[in-house]
């Protein structure tokens, strides 16, 4: 086979990159204004998250990819998260909790010009109990004279404070070396992309959509809760439930069951929990309350699951409340608001009456199957050849960019890398994705397509 002007090593590298498994996750935690966001910007450099072209879905990204000394990892920036809604201590604790649940290592940032505060001490306790590796960043050491302030932070009992100036870059290299030592080569936790054990389901959706009712219904009907696994740090977070002869793990049910009656900040807290649950799951079941209009918040939750690359099922709950009129508008809303995930299996259920509960498991199985589908390279290229011949890319500047060949670099979710002779426009990429779905299924799964252009 010809490589059509691509260097074989370049091809291999591109496939490797597109197909890489889960990257280890580093969370950056600390009080407001200690310099978390400044540090994160320094770590990711110019490698800003690529904002994809996804109309109708609000993006709310806090995770970036970074690379240091040839190793890649994800950085979770907790700096941009709302600080005020919960009160300072609760907000910082929520960040730490999120980091504990989802990260492989933590950078704990302290403002060395201020020194360790009570809030800092409280976070240290949380982090210590979790047993995750922690790198202590003594930030705002802009010059030699600040070194003593950094040394004072030995008192936190987290080992060596790394004196850093996130603003100017001083000391960040040494600190990142320490980060690499702390991070495992690959994520160790049973996150979404880890293989083995019962399949992991996250029930997500905004408050009051019926998550808790649905969980009770499925758990109740089928001779329930096999077991409760103690969370590593606190309450039991996962539940094993037998459904249709198979044991499933519903992750982070503590977040569902625990009634959070905070007046303000409940949404904020809920969104942290959602992100944590999604990280741990293979498939997300997003509940939508059909008695209300589909909201931006619903879309944001869906986006979290899609961006995390999880399989997706949409459960339209409270179906028992629908009358003809609401049903008419709901159909329209689904068309306009959820067009981006038209590929996700839908079930119309009622956690109250038990309507169509039996359809949940088949929908989940379909989504997981799509998530794991692998298209052999030969078949893919036969398909691409026909597609390109039948529907060539529009001519731009007198040239016609062509997709030359491609391969599926990974699964869970499916990831493709296409090699092209010129820039492939977003519209044509979407067309390729649509045709891929028509041809190979991929029901219930996001798919990633990256395009390499011949120099
Ligand atoms: P966050 O709330 O923890 O994300 O903090 P930011 O990154 O927004 O930083 C808060 C303030 O501290 C900003 O004014 C930054 O410019 C400043 N800052 C951050 N890092 C440093 C540093 O290393 N040295 C100095 N002097 N200021 C810094
Ligand atoms: P969560 O906050 O997402 O866990 O939602 P809950 O399970 O606590 O449900 C919120 C409210 O919606 C409760 O009053 C439930 O009784 C009600 N609810 C849940 N599912 C249904 C349903 O299928 N139909 C109707 N009519 N009400 C429901």
C-alpha cells in the first residue's frame, strides 16, 4: 500500500497519539487566588484545549492535556470554578474531594507570601486521608528572597515544598519533574476506560429529574443491592445491582442518595459530583425530566459525558406526566436541543410507574457495544474510498483536499485518524462522521476523528 506522501513514522506516531488510552490525571487544588489558574496555564503552555465545533452544546471545560519531558497527562483546573457559592471552605473542600475521586496525583498550591492558612490545613487533612500522591507547590516565590517563605511550608507535613513562580515560570520545571514522579504511567484507578469487573453506569441529570427514584426502582424490582462497596475515603459510593441477569455497578450513588439541601451552591456541588461520576463510569445514563423544557443545564451535563468520551443513553423520565401538548413540544425540543446526540439510544421511562424499565438495560448494552466497536482497517479504507469518490471535498483555492486513507486507532470510545492531502473542513468532517455512523453503527457512543494533513 502506498503511503501517499506520508512518512511511515509520522503515520505510526499519529495513530499512537489518536489511539492513546487514558492519560493519568493531575488535579490542581488550592484556595482562591493562590495562583492555580496561572500555574495551569504555565503547565499547558500553548496547548489550549481545542474548542470543537459543536453548536447547541455549551462547553464548560476544566480539563486540559499537557506534556512534560515527553510524557502526556491531563490537568484538571479547579481554579475557574465558582468560589463563592458554597462559601470558601466548602468550595475548596469540594475541589479537593473531586481531585481525590478523579485524579492520579494532586498539586496542592499554597500562596507562600501568605503562608499556610486554616483552610490549607483542612485540605491537607482531606488529601492525606485519600492517600493520593501530593506535590506541594509553594507559589509566588518570584525571587531568591521568597525561598524562606517556601521553606516554612514544610510545616504542612506534605514533604518538600517546591518554590515556584507561576507568574514568571521560576521553579516550574523542577516541580513538574516531581509531578512526573508522582504520576503513574497510566491511570491506576478503575476509571471509565479501565477494563474488567462489572460494567460501570453513572446515573446523571440535574437535581429532581428522578435519579434517586430511578435507582430505587431498578434496585427494588430486581432483588436489589448485591453489596455495598465501601468508598476508599468516605461513604459507600458504588452499588452493585443485578439487572437482567447481569451485575452492574452504579457509580457514585452517594451523590444521588445524599439529599443536598444547600440553598445556594447546590448546582455547583451537583456539577462536581456529576463530573466525578462520569469519570468513573463507562456509560452515562442521562435523565431528562420530560415535564419541563430541556435546559442549558441538561445540555451541559450531556456535554460532560460526551467530552469525557463515555457511552451515552438518554432516559426521558416522568413520561407518566406527559399530555399530548407537552409531548408535541418535547419532540420539537429533542430535535433542536439534542441534535448533537441523535446517535444516543433513548428510552421513555417513568421511575414512578415503572414504565419501560426493562428497556434500560438493552439500551445500555447497545451503547457499550457501540463504544467498543472496532472497524478493521481494510473495511474502513474500502468505505473511505467509496465515500471520497462519491462525495469529494469541495474545491478550495483551486485545490481539492482528499482523504487518502485512515485507520481506527482506538476504542472506548472509537477514535479514528484520517490522513488527507489538504485541510478538511468542519462540514466535511461532520459528513464523514455521519456516514461512518450510518455504515458501522456506533450507536450510543461519541466518536473522535482526527485528521492529519500531508505537509
Ligand atoms: P487562582 O484563583 O488560584 O486560580 O489564582 P490565579 O491564577 O487567578 O492568580 C491569582 C492572582 O495571583 C493573580 O493576580 C495572579 O497574577 C497572581 N499570581 C499567580 N501566580 C503568581 C506568582 O507566581 N507570583 C506572583 N507575584 N503573583 C502570582
Ligand atoms: P433526583 O434529585 O434526580 O434524585 O430526583 P428524585 O428521584 O428525588 O425525584 C424528584 C421528584 O420527582 C420526586 O418528587 C419524585 O417523586 C419525582 N419523580 C421521579 N420520577 C418520577 C416519574 O417518573 N414520574 C413522576 N410523576 N414523578 C417522578
